């Protein structure tokens, strides 16, 4: 898993489609300003071999569980706590604020 904290780190992303998406998001989040991870956040890119448990543990965000009601994916009552989930051709994008 890669923690991307600025535009210079985007080159570490091997998949070109994912790299392009991360570059776009950094540009959008910065809105013309210099990208600042303290103000704009960091982007986490899952890599082959990363597990759901390792992702949740490293990023500190519940992905397949809801800490408010203990529901877990694929329970019918499960509601993710991220602000959005978007499917792209090369990846899924989840947004946490």
C-alpha cells in the first residue's frame, strides 16, 4: 500500500490509470494551491497483496465494517462510512473526510 502525500510521490504508482486518477484528485483537492497533505489529506493506493485487514489497519478507516452499528459487508444492514465509492476502469475510489 502506498501513502501518497504529495505530487512528487505520484510517480511511485505503477498502474498508469491509477497514477492519472491520483494526479487528477491531487489537482482538484489543491484547487490551484500547492498540495498540502495536512490541509488536503493523503491518498492511499492499495497494491496487489494488500488485504482488507491490512488496509483498514494501516489507514485507520473502516472499509467493510461500520463502527456505529457493528454491521459488516456483506450484511444486508451494512452501510459504508465513506462519503463516496466510485468504480473506475482500473480501480475503485473511496472518499473519507
